[in-house]
C-alpha cells in the first residue's frame, strides 16, 4: 500500500490559468482548459508518496498525468522559476510519476502528487562536463559500471525520526532547537548524522554542475594538517583525497563527496555522502576522466 511521506500546502499565484513544475530535466506546464479565470490565487497541495497513490476522490478532477525526472529530488511549483518554495519529492534522477488535479467544484484548489518509479541515472547524460568557451573540449567518455539504486535506499524515502507521529506529516515552521531547522534539510538527513559547512567561492571551478539542494558533489576545502592525517572535525571522509599540502602553513587541500542540504550564511550546509549517493559521483569521475 502506498504511503504518504510528506505534504505541503501553499498559496500561489496562478497566471494565465497555468502552473509549472521546476527542478527537473524538463519543466512541464499544467493548465486547466475548462477554467475561464486566468489570474487568481490558488491553494496548491503538494504530496510525495513512496509508490503510486490511490485516487484522491471525487472532489478532485484530473487534468494531467505524466512522468517527471527531478535533477536533485527538490522541486518548486509556480508561474516562473523559483517562484514557489522547495519541496522534496524523492530521489534525484529517478523517473517519477506525476499527476495534477483541480478541485471540483473549488477550482482554486490544485493538487500535485509525485512518486518514484525507477533509477534513470546516466553519467553520459546527467554528469557530462560543460564545455567552456575557448577551452579544451571534455575528454571522450570511458565505459564505467553505472550504479542502479532502488528508491528505498535514498534519504527522501525514509521516515523522519523526529516527526511527532506518522499522521503528522505536514511541513510547518520548525521550533527553535529542533534538529536541522529546515524541512528539506531534515528530510535529506533523517538519521541526523554530523553535518558541516563548506565555504562557497564565487569563482570556484572545482565542480562540474551547479550545486543544488539534494545533489551530491565532490567539494574541496582547506584544512589544518593533523598528525594522523584525519580531519579535525571528522567530516569530509567519503571519497576523501588530499590534493595539496602546504608545509609552511601546515594545511592541506582535501576533497570529499558530500550531499548538499542547503545554504547557511553563504556556505554550503552538507553531510558526508552515503555509499549509493557517492557511487554516482565515482561513476562520473571514471566516465569523464582524462
């Protein structure tokens, strides 16, 4: 039986009778052709399920059903990019089912429901290095085993251990002192493992993709050199590589694979990547290595 993982209700402006879903490999647009009202404020209900949900009932009229692939698992709904709040629907680069409904008879109610179907990660498509203008083209890809995961392996499909009850799944303002603070950050770190901050530099060229919440990346930082070679805070351990040693400053430039939970004071709020998350980065590095 399908289980509702999380939901969110928001008041959003509907323009020309349409709403769009952003954060995917494409951005589908939804429109109710039966509506005569083009501009109004609607209550938009977002639901994330672990499998295809049952019919929502006679108070909802279906307007669209399609497949959707989120880039990081975090999407926004609105009339333009980033016009709505972040909502975690499931694992990154998973083909998802998506249905859209309009309230019947209340046309100011919209319902979007998402559920995972299958892993569609492909390093040739999703992790191809960009080609800067005037720079050397990226190397020819190499054959590397592509990891395939199940939806249940991912944090987005696990219950939040700090949720008050299984019936209380609506995202509300986090009270002071509640672990994680942000609902998306909480859901991406349901086991509440150690998190840390990575500096953000405006001219940084280390990563191959734009960093987005929910994504997994190799990130770099300067660290104080220690006697045993381990980082002082015990983080940045997954896929760890020490690239540069500064003997005069007693520092090292190290990298590791992390999952981005959000931004905090202009820095990346991250946790060490889990094995199945890091496997995609390792696969990409092998595929596009020189």
